[in-house]
C-alpha cells in the first residue's frame, strides 16, 4: 500500500532502539525474540496488524521438509543442502514446542503425508523414503492396502504416501499470538507502515504515520513486499499468491482426515480443521502466470480448480465456509534469504533482510528469524546469503 503526501505529516513521537524490525509476521517476531533474549532493544513496526499477511493466511502445516519430495529436492539443491533443509525445518518445530506451541488450542500432533497420485511421483516417493532413511530420518511408506480409511484414500486416487509421523498442525494466528505474547520488552507498533528510510547522523530513521523510529540497525521481514522498500531485492524475492478454500462436508465423517496431506509435488495441500471443516489450498502452479502477483484476492479459475479437487478427493456434498488468499515471497531456489541489503538513498549499510521462505514460513520462519538475528548481531555463518545468486545474475 502506498502512503500519500497528506498522510506523511510529521509524527509527534520518536522512539529509540538498537534494532528496528519491519514486519510482525512469524520471521519478524522470531527475530525480535532472539534479539530480546540477548539484551538488544527492539521495536517491531507492522503496516497492518501482527500476522495480517501470509503468516496468518496459510494452512498451518508444521512439517519437516518442503513441498517437493526429498528425491526431487536433492536433484535440484544437492543431497547435502536437502538434508540440511529437512533438519532445519525439524529444528523449527522443536523450537516452537519449547516456546509453547503445544499449549495453543489449534495445535495437534498430526503426521504429514506426501501423496503420489501416479507416476512419476510414485517412484520418487519410494526413492525419497530410501534416501531419507539413509540420511537418518524417520519416515514410512503406506499403500492402499495399509492406508487409513479416510475420504482421500477411499477416493482410490492415491497410489502411495510418504508419512512423517513427527509433524503437526496449528492455527497460524495462534502461533503469531504466541510469538507476540512471548516478547517481554519489545513494543509492536501496528498500523505503522514504513514509508521512508533515512540517514539520521550515524543512525537510521524509519518514518511511519504512527511513530518515527531511530535505530542502529534494521531488519526487514516483509517477505513478498520487501522490494517496495529495497529495490535491490526486485527479481530475487518475487510475490506469489496462494489461494485457499475451507469447506464443511455434509457428511461429518468426510471431514476426518488422518494426515495433513501434500500432493502433486506440493502443488496442493489439504487437512482437517476445527468445527468439522477441511482446508484445501494450492492449484497455483496450474495458473502460474496469473498467480505471480501481490494482489490479495481470490480468482474464479483457481477457486474452481480447488473445488474440483475437493469433489475428486473428498466429497461432492459440502458447504463452503471461507475463501481467501495470501501473498508469499519466493526466492529463486526455494530457500530463505538472509543478508545485508543496500538502500540506494542511504549511506548507512546496516539494513538487513530476512525472507524468501517460498511458502514455508510456518515450517521455517521461527528458526530462520532467530538465525537471521544472530547473523546480523554476531556474524553467525549462514547458508542463506545473497551471494549464492550472484553467478545467476
């Protein structure tokens, strides 16, 4: 959202801190928690309200890995990086449990299941199972004969599934609430969109309608919207829309899914939710050109495609309870980005970015946000720097 000249009237309040964090989503609040634990004074600035963007608009999957299966990810990223990424997401869930995610009402220990509806993914999941076991990861394969009797398997469509028993689901908004409530001394200013970043002596001034913040360092955690503040991220962090649909099957038993499912190489995802509802999301890849956008709205084409999957996999008798979208920030290789970023209007170079979680903010955001704070503060080694893209640009 832009800010008009008339809305840029001088504020009456200027706050001081060591680090200002722009964006009160999962990564931004997690970075604030890490900095606060080290005695660093922080302020979080949020354009709308905490969790108003993709952090509060996803399906609530707390899974190990990424949407793509392990074997295919290893072909793209390499075996070592894939193993690292899967372990990274596993540590994310461990950290959230230590924080108290299990106490939130929407949390449930629920295995994830990556489904194949045929070849080539059937063979890929068999290979993924072998590779994951070799790399010391617990997982299992299930086929039609030993599958649970839930609507998806009763449809006859799946041929095999790769199950991660240690995964979970939760309410994204409850997770954001837990992160915010865990902060002791860090204020969160909502309705405080940063419209200008300026030098202020040897420090940095952030201007919003609600408050000015003068700080020594800035961490930008606006993910899909980052290029609006840092033009150098244009083409590296690209906005992509994810659309979702919630239904209530008229037959109550059709709402009971044993697992949190991914299918079609992660293009679609589905799980049971509260009040006998089922959440179904995805179909972005079939309409990729139209979904490479920051427009927060649903489209008839994608929603119709989602409903077709509902009819094919769950039931033809249902009521729609909600439709919505969220804007994700994608990186070129699907892994997060953490690095210092130049702002051409500033001489100060203490501007950092954390984002590019490529639709996996739930599974990576907590771990990645805390890591980003340590990279900025202590120079901790990271695999997520911008230098990995330099040869491609």
